[in-house]
């Protein structure tokens, strides 16, 4: 039985096969997705389980019709050569949250019915202060900075029991900050 699966596995690992103008990525693109976000310390395990070809395809097992995220991945990331960063600040499923926010929160960037529950507003109050605002209480907020650094010099910060507005010292003038509250399914982003 194991030897019978070898040709199928080898074929799947080879990557995309062009059939009738459609790219079938098998597991290659999912592995690239995981590698890209793991390298940036963004957890994706809930989006990359065994049936997660549904990240890009309507069917969890892959193949066939694509989700809006899958369409953007094909046309922008692959065809235009922009890779995953090229679609991170796109809202593929038009639910009001950019793909990177949904990936960070591990909701689905291609299915509007699987969306974050609410917004965390992030803004720079001044050159050294990040303002973080939530309408509901957030028991544990994770902040992830790219380009910016928090007061400790780290790119990750956790805040506890945030309600209303909190201020965080930051350094740097350019980059992005992601915020999430897993339990409350809240997310936000700032890009400058």
C-alpha cells in the first residue's frame, strides 16, 4: 500500500501542474504559505491542517473552484509574481479585514462567513506612541510589529485586559503592526 502512494505523493510534491488553464498546487503552495508566515513568526497551524487546501479552494480537499483568496493568490501572487506579501493588505473576501489580519487571527481570508468578530483600531498618536483601541474588553491582546519595535526592543508584545484605549511606546517610522485578541476574535492592523 505504501509503495502505491509513492507516485501520487511524488506527483503532488512536484508542484503546480497546468491542466486546462488551471493551476493545481497540491501541497506545494500550502507549504510555501506556512514557511512564509512561520519565518515571520505568524502562527498558521489552524489554516494549514490536513484539509486546508480550502484556504484557496472552495472544497477543503482542493481542486475545482477557488475562494476569493485563492483567486487573488493565483492572479496577484503567482501571475504577477508578488508572492504572499502582494496580497497581504488585500481584502480578498470583502469582509472588511485584510488577508494578513485574518491570517494573524487564523480566521479565513477567503470566506466572508468566517470573519473576525470586531476591530482593534491602531493609530500612531505621535512618532513614539501607538494607540490601541477596542470597543469590547480584550482579555489578552497580541501585538506583532514589522519594522517598528516596542519599547523593550522586541517585535512582539502582549497586553492584558485592554478596554477602551491603551498606549504603547514604539520606535521606528515605517512598518506594520498587527493586533489580535484570539478569544474575542478581534483583529486590527496599522501600515505606515
